């Protein structure tokens, strides 16, 4: 007899995630779960996103890390509410962690929550947190073959951000190959090439995100 120990964990996570989703929906808050490996530029992408949308939406960030509060402090320095979640060694955030983090926030004062998941291309794909969408960030230095090595994360992503494109000439990265691999895995996911620290390409990404927020609002009114 084979016992699947993962199923009870995922079932419990799913139930809490659905409660999170209902809570977000009741308050009209759109939630994005950002997935990426360490060093891909998650925090710089979040800061660039905040810069592009803060005049239009009220934003908060939930920062997931194994340890430390460095990233949440960077967010707070820009006047944005940020909640730090340290997983104590776990390689992903879970819906209960998000539930507790949300208790610190005033959802009535928010339009958008960006979750920076733990840097990992495998574990976070299986854990629904109650978010509206997952977005994958890959940086150019990581290589154009990552979709083939980690197909799961690209398959669950509603959009893919290709960060650090200003380093393209330094690394052996074939953008056409990368885009073709992404399309094969997930034909519906748009790819947004950006250089987050320089603001390059960020407008297209934030315009897409704003469109998702507005579509969710319109759907909620129907």
C-alpha cells in the first residue's frame, strides 16, 4: 500500500487558500504571486511595478524569505506597507502564512497585494495561496534553457517577466529560443522583457497588470 503524505497537506492548504481568495474578493483586492529563483530581481521588479502603479492603485507587499527582513525594509523605505514572512527553512509560502500576514494589513485600504514568494522554481508552483495569478520572473544570467529544466513554473504562470535584458550582450542568452520554449509550455502567457533597475520595458508589464486588475473589477460587478 502506498500512502500519499502530500495530499493532506495540499488539501489543507487549498481550503485556507480558498478562504483567502474569498477574503480578497470581498475587499476588491487583486493579488499577484511572484515566483522566481534567488537573484532574479524579484524585489527590484516589485519596486519598478510600485513606481509604475502607485499613482493608480493602493499597494502592499508580502515578502517571503527563509530568513531576514532585508527585502521588506527596502519596500517600506518607498512608503509601501510590507509584511515579512520568514518560513524558517521551508522552500515556499503556504496559504496559512498568507492568512496570518493579511491580518496585519487593512484590506479596505488596498487595491493590489504583491506576494514575493521564496526564491525557488519548484516548490511554490504546487501551493495555491488565494492569489489571482502567478507571475514568473527569469533573469537573463540564468540562461535561456530554464523553461526546459523547470517546465512547471512556466506552465502555471499567467505572465513571464524576462529581467535584466540590459545584460543580454554579456551572456549567451537566445531570446527567440526562450520565447519559443515558453510558448510551447504556455501559449497564453505573454513575455515581458524588462530591466527593472533601469525602468526599461516596465511600462508594458504594468499596463498588462493594470488590465488584469480592471478586468477582475469588472467581473466582480457583473
